[in-house]
C-alpha cells in the first residue's frame, strides 16, 4: 500500500495539470479560433440578419473546444509523466550502462 501512496504523491493531480504549463492559454486560443469558425458555420444566419442569435449555443460552441483542448493537453502531460517514470525505473533496473558500444 505504501507504493500506491508514494505514486500518488509523485504524480500531479488532473486539476493541478489543468492550470500549469500554459494549458489555459493554449486552450483559450484553440477555443477562440475553432469556436469562431464553428459559430460562423452554425450561426451564419445571425451574420446575415436572417435569424436571432442563440447565446447558449454560441457559448457552448466556444466551451466545447476549450474543454477538449484542455483534456488533450492534460492527458498528453500525464502520458509524458508516465513515460518518464517508466524510463527512469527501467534505467535503474537495468543497472549502469557502460560507455562502450
């Protein structure tokens, strides 16, 4: 059980990863670009005065790309952390490497 405890202490939480390494800024840029394109496609009638804006749909059209981008970035970081931990433990389990090839 102690191994599990030390593992969780070494691995940052999902929530902490959301707010580090530029994740919010990158997700915001994605949301603005993708959300704007999707809003033009989905709410094109508003631009031409044919329909009234649906603000709930407009907001969700920006929110969804933000959340998807955030999730993707965090999962990539989690994968990198796991790979790095595996590489470090493999290096120690294989013993020292000689410089001769």
